[in-house]
């Protein structure tokens, strides 16, 4: 099978050996569940319940009030203890519904199979996905129903399921591809029903050959689905890079995948679509890798959204040493946390507790102009110059050399021998550009 | 509010193991074969110059940074590399104060005045060499080998001398010249190490040496196609300059295309000086002139961004 890839990128130490052979464990929550009203890109939800209400599994507790939004559902049955701002993995305090679990897991009446997807109309499928609160589960959290509703003038010919999982340490997508192969494929079939002229691709990095084998076996009699082998390289799973690897098309700067006739979906998202249609269950659970050198027994868990990070770390045997950093997501693009007392959200792919050796924050030195950042940048930018312009707040020059095209993948900071915090500075400059535009 | 125990910083949270010290250390290691060859052919005087030069550069950097109340960064090895490079660019018979003056000039004038590591727009060792060459020309252009005054092969070629050192002597370094520039084999071993360690790419040296080879052969000293181009690329400072000085990070382009232009420009200027200029050798001037063009080259060779929209 041909090995596809993109240009540039890096090879970070992958750390996947810690969890890749750990089957997914189902974990039930012990403590209260916290449901932030923002777990997606877009407008916050409004709580539909009030303190003291009894809620059931699958009951909608946060209503999307805008088009770009996604509803939130209870994942246990119990009583609403409070509605208050709570610490979110993104570092902000976000209005959240807190539910005391009664342990009965009594299901809401809305749960139930929606019938054979082959007999559902396009509109019905989109509506089910929308009502199920499904968002991109790779971390970005863009509402999936919008992604699946491109403007009619944009013809879609490729649906790419992103099984690259290029972030170090993460193995949740790998385990899903291995253990829930049929659901991944059925989920893709459902998406293909929406785009009958499109072809489905499942792109997997070549360090996950077991998953590739399982997927090949599952798809061998399906004409319009193809498994694509992509090179193990970071950021292979970045949307634009994956599209390039699979189709050799470049998403234009500032554009969307639909501009090159593609839609990319995360593995777990596709499984969520399968669950929403075939079993009639809204997005209530996800697979989370708990890993890092400070975790006693790194594992993959299937958990209910709203479960505390702390419970997951405890279920993985707790900490063997004091981590210097706790990360929500992968080590390349994840968020550093101040506390483990945050809830698992729709976009939580991993909880990493990294030791000093793994993630010590190095001291910055002068840029020596070695050019490694340029050789690593998958967007073909000049990170060393962006860094200078960002530091000196030369925003016009920053924009002129395409700073806004940076996707913050972290390759430049990773390779930098002078340990410069390039991405951090670029992030700040991008925010400045956006706020200037808004105020202009 | 409990005290936060965890580091909270922007992603990425993991970094490669490469360091500035490591890179500079690699360059230093790569220069050692040439330094050893220099000591072998030019004996104790070469070793003496090398040690003084390194000490002057490191000392100049430390004192300057102390005086200007900056963090002393001599442990990044960059000053030691400059010192070694400077020594390799000096004749083995220079008086002891030459490397001291050169080292101070390289570090303070060429490097620190412009902001220190990574900010200098010309190669400090080369700038110092040219400064010394123009200020103390007799000391900087007297060559001896085994105690006998001699001329460099390029000077002999320029004079039109009939008796030239053999190719074997040129390749091994048994000829008159600067401490570190004569032994092509030693330099190539060091260059191979730098390439293997991916400290430098082949782009600048290959285009530089390639251009010199082709132009020397094309134009020729004795008319077109009438010169021994292979002999000439191993003489003078070409191998040392192409692999170790034209590739200096801070004074060469960071863009891939720019690196080809750098090599090409260096090659053309070198050949023009060697064949038509008043001096026998032009590698140092070629690199320094191209150093000045680097910002311009970079501006016009920016990589095309991913997803560039066709206008």
C-alpha cells in the first residue's frame, strides 16, 4: 500500500507504547458530574434544567440557542445540584450544570434506535446528529452537523476519517479503530449516505498496522471506502495536512476543506455518529487516554462526559511521581492545566501527567538562525521571523509573512535548539491581529 | 486558593533534545580534524595560535558581557567555535598578538556590537581575518612549511609558476597556507560529520564548490577549459570556507532557495577574484560580500506557504 504524507513536519518521541496495548476500560463516575455549557466552538448553551431537578441519562440539559452550537446532555441520572461557573479544561470558568449521580442510570425517553439509516433522509440524519450534540472530538469541537452541511455549490467528493492520531502518547483513536472497527466503518457509511457521490477514506498512520489490518478486513467488500496508509509523522492528523496526504489538494489559505471537496472527521466522532443513528444515543461518552511518566498504570478509558479528570487519573493507579505538567490533550497542542478538578468534555482526548524529564519548560536563548523551524513548518512559514515580529508587536509585518496561516501545531517550538517559545508568541500576535480587526 | 504546583505554559509541552550548545559542540568537533592536521603540518606554532585564539574569543565574550551587564553565554560554545575558526584562518607563523587582536575584533566588533549570537550579519571569524589581513598584511601573508618560506598553491598559480605542489600534497595539506585550510581531507572528514549530524545542509557548500569548479574549468587560467579545476577546488580556503564559514547560521540565508543563491554568489565572486583579481585567493571576500546580501536574498526566497491562493 502506498505510503502517503505531507511535506515537512517532525518526529517527536511518541510515548504511545505506554497505552497502545491497553484495551479500553469502561469507567463509571463516582463523584458529581460537571457539564460545561461550552464544549464546542460556537455560542454557549443555555441550561434547560434548574437546581433540584431530576435529570435522566441522555436528557438534554443545555440547549443550543444559536446555529453554531451543540446541545449538552446528561450522562447519568440524578439531581441537579447546582448551576454555576466551574473550571473548564480550557482554563476558564464556564457556566456548568452539576449533577449528583444517583447510580441508577435511568434513561430518558428520547433514547432509542432511530431506525435503519438507509431509510433515513439526509435532513433526518443531519437533525439527529445536531440534536445528539456531536462535535469534532479531536479537540477543536466544531459542530459536526455544520461540517456535514456544506453550501450546495461546494461539491464533496472525499470523506476522510482521521485515524492518523499523530499526537504523541495518544492511543484512544487507535483502540477505537481496533475494538470498534465495525462502528467506525458504519459511521462512515452513514456519512457517505449524505454524500452519495463521495468516496470514503480512513487514513491511518503506519505505526498502527493492527488497526489498518482490522479496517482492511472490515472494508474489503465495500466499494466506496478505502483505507489509506499515511506516514507516521507529526502533524499528519492536522486537517489540511491529512487532506494533502490523501488527495494531494491544498486547502487554500483561509479556506475550508469543503473548498477542495473534502470533509474530515475524527475517529471518535464517526463512532458518535454511529451511536446517534443506530442506537439513538446522544454524545455522552468518549475515549480518553490517561498517560504520561507520572501515571502509575497508563490506560485508555471509556468515560461518561462530565466525569472529573481526577477520577480518571485515580483509576489509572494515581500518580507515582509529582508531575511538572498536567495536559488536557496531546503534548504538542494540548492545554496545560492548573488542576485535575475539571470535567471530561466532548473534546478531551487525553489526560497526560508529565514528569520533569518529559516536559520541563526550557529557558529561551537567542535564535541562532539554524533554520530548523522552517524545515519543520508544515505550513511553509518562517517561524523565526514570525517570532521576532510577534515579540516586537510588528503586526503588519507579522501578517505580511502570513502569520495568520499558522495552525499552532508546535513543530517549530519543538525543534528549536534555542528553545524559543515560538508558538506562544505567534498565538499572542494572532490574537492581537484578530482584536485589531474587530475594533477597526 | 491553593498554590499551583503545575507548570502552565503554552503548547507544545515537549521539546527536542537538540540544544545550541550541542550544535556548537558539533561544529567544534567537526573542526578538530583540520586543527589536528594543522598542528601535524605546522607543529607547535599552530597549536599555540589555536589555543590563544580560542582563549581570546571566549575571554572577549565573557568580559564584554560582564561589562555590559549581560548574561555571560560562553557556555554555549559559540565563542570557542569562532576562536577555533579564526585560528584555522591564520598563517601558523603569525606573532602571538595577532590572534588576540583578531579574537577581540571577531567577538566584540563583528558579533557583540550587533547583538551577539545569531544577530551578527557577517561571519565574525572571517571579518577578523580580513581585518587582520588588511591591517597587518606582511604577517598575514607569510607562509612557511617545515621552517622554509613558501608560497600557497594559489599564489603560485597566479604567478604562473610551473612548479606546483603535487595533488596528493594539496589534498593532504602538506602545502603552505593557513593552519586549518590546507588539509582538504581533514576538512572533508569534519564536513561529513556536520552533514551526518544535520548541523548543516549540503546546499551552500555544494553550490559554492560546484560553481567554483565549473567556472574555473570553463573560464580557465590559460584560456577556456585549460585549467585543473579539481586541483583548484582543493587549494586555498575553499573547502574550509564552503563547509564551515559560508554555512554560518547567522550570516547565511535560512531559506532553502536562498542557500543555493548564497553558494552560487560565493562561487562566482571567488572565481572572479582568483582568476582576475589582484589577490590570489577570494573565498573570504566572497563569503563576506554574500553575507551582506543575505537579508535581501531571504526576502526574495521566502517559501511559498501551504495553500497559497493563486492570484
